[in-house]
C-alpha cells in the first residue's frame, strides 16, 4: 500500500498508545513510553521533525518564560544535562547561559521584574550592568543598558534532538510511521477512544496523544473540541563559520543568535514575526485581539500568496478539503528575505568581527500560538483516553524532554508529577485566560 505518496506499511492491529505528530513532543513521548515498556505507534502525515521542531533557533532556557512554565523548564533542564548520554547522540548541548540585552528603559524594567520570578524559583539569574555584559561578551559593540543573564540555561541543535528521540524510541520498539497521517479517532459509545483511523488502516487503542503542532486544532475540531490556535511565521538563517562571538544564547538589538560548535550562527530577527493574512485568520480571532493590541510591535502583517493558497486549499477536489486532518501535508513556508537582510545588517553592527558572515541557508517555520502564550498539556475527560500537548508558542524545544516524560506519566500513572493545572484544555471554555507573558 502506498501511504501519503511515500512509503508502504504493514500496520499493527493495536497499540497501547497512538501518538499523532512526530515533532519533539511526539518523539519524546514515544521514547519515554517505549522505555516504560508500552507499545507505541507514532504517526506523521509527513516526516519526523519536518516542521517547527527542526526550524527553531536552539535556545534551551528558563529565563524570561511565563512564570507558570518555569517549574517545568527547571525539571527539563535537569533532563537536558544528561540527555546526550541517555539518547547516545550528539545534540550540540552546551550549558553556557542565556543573555537578553535591555535596549531601553522599558526592557530594563521587564528584566528587573522577571528577577522576582527567578528568585521565587531559585534560579541564578542576574541583571548585569553594561560593564558586566562586556566582560562576558567582549565582542559586543554596544552592551546597551545591561542585560538579564541566566548562566545555567543552554543551547542545542534542533535538527538533531527530535531525530535522536525518534531513533531511540524505535530501538525500544516504538513504530514510527512517516507519511502516514491520522484521518480519524474512533469512539466507543461516543465517549471513550477505541481506535485511530490512518491512511494505511485502523489501529485499536485506548489512548491517543495529540501532539500535532499547528495542526492540532483540526484534529480536536473533528471531536467537537475548540482550540483557539493560530500560528506566526518566523525566519531563521544559518551563516558560514565565523570567529567566536558569543558562547551563550543571545538576544538584543533586534536579533537573536546561537553559535554552533562548527562556528556557524543560527540567526533570527529578535522577537518580530510575520502574520500572513488569510480567511483562516478569522478563526478564533476574538481570543487574540488583546495579544495583538498589547504586542502589536511584534507582528508584521502581510497580504501575499498565502491568501490565495488558503483559498485554493478550500477547493473541494484538494486533499486539504477532502482530508481535513491531513490538510497541507508538507507546506512550503517562505522565509522573509527582507528580514534576513535586516538581521545580517544588525549582526554586523552588533558584532563587527563577523563582517564576512553570509547566509548559507535561510528558512521559515510556523510557530503555533495560543492566546495566553502557554501550551495545553492535559488528559481531558471526554473523550476518555485523549491527551493533548500543543500550543508551545515557540518555547517547545526546551520543554520537549520534560513534556515527553509528563505525557508518559499521564498515560501510565494517571497523573503528572508536576502541577499542570495552568495548562488544562478547559481554561478556554471557562474563560480563564491570563494576559500572555509573550505570545511566542
């Protein structure tokens, strides 16, 4: 059988757990579940880490997160420190800190305010003076008004992390089916999960984890569940190898960067993202009005080919219309070339020693967003057996290891070892929406 136009599969008849989505959350969950001895099938309509999980900058940080995420991230950092040994893989992990410059009084005030969160959780975060910034980043041309620095945050290579989880999960017996999307969830008595329909056939199961990133709302909608999920487009470039400029995760002067072990940089345009206007933007728009109003400087709106593509995908003969769960199997996401040029110009001013830096490649990804800026991590009551992990708002790579472990606990123990109340799915229906610390 040809599945998704890619591969042939002999589908297992049953599994303890079926996971939808082979990004970092799905692959980490597959690994930890298989490690506990459960039979696992992981489905993806395309490939392992084909979307945002391989397109991130590579920051692994507790710093400057929403306070409710910090306990999860502290635990995740504990896992990260031993993850290369656990997965037997080079992840380019480096515990060298995270530095966010304060470019003006408003950013300085935000940094000072976040110190209270750091103190509450025992983090070694400090507010550095301009002189102290220069001491730890001597290549920086302008230390601004100082910066927020957390020395035990880290860095890793996104293109290596998720495949490493997938490889170890396979070695432990998990079945990972690429190019084989889920097309439905079967229910018993309308309330209890009994199986998953896929492009290759059906799998009996009592537990489904929805970890489908920016497509999760489509899966949940088919079950009568409403998730106010949208996405923004973020562009990243990789440079040629340059002289060492910063060992830590760096954000300031409108750029963010991570220097890899080979000397190249992953370079992004700070905290600015693109929003491509389309009919789909009307969905759940009321939930995002406050975030857009409060953070309008963080978004650039475009009326471009994405609008026409959205219309085309709605035509009845398109796969997106015929199979809404599959929708756009492997979407091309165009990078913002203007943003690439701006980021490189800023890089050369900020770090003059990299004057010869050039873009070896550039790409964009869709960061899935929820209106309160924090994810859903929840085993919901109905349908029974459905667990959701989505909406990580650009913070997901760092959280991936701990979320994979927490999902495993929800499956095997019926409860998580950390408090997940703030991440419950029902908060939207309850109207319990907090002001986002950051929307992505």
